[in-house]
C-alpha cells in the first residue's frame, strides 16, 4: 500500500483520500477496514481534522467501530473548534461528557 501511495501524484492522492472519506461517511465499514488493514493510517485526517472514524461515527455508522476504536486515541477533548467536549454538549451526549471528565 505504501509503495502505491508514494507512486501517486498529488491529484491522485486527493482523489484516493476523498474516496476513503466517502467510505467512512456512507458506512462502508468492510471496504474501509480493508484499506486500513492494507496500510492506510487509521488516524488519517481530512483538511478539517476529521478522522475516518470520526466521520463514520458522525454519520451514524457504529459498525465501523467494531474493533473498539475511539476517535480520540489520547487526544485532548478540549482541543479544536468545536472541541469534542463542545460537540458532546451541543448534541446532549452526557455520557460522553462524563467520559471526557474522567
């Protein structure tokens, strides 16, 4: 996978990444997992800082998280705009707010 990615020019890489994020948005967990298993970084982010898992979760595709992954992976839940804390508060996810607090 790494060799294939290194051989791509910038426009090819952008197109490939766009397809990956599309898989996450549409809940195509098996296809997305195959790319990650082949070497695509699980923490790949788009220009807005959204990871593949974050987009899948945001669009309601819980089955994408079948391995117990979490989108924060040690990240600061107060970082970003909106932060994970602010987003949880905005959507009324008290369970996440409690989890963020420790």
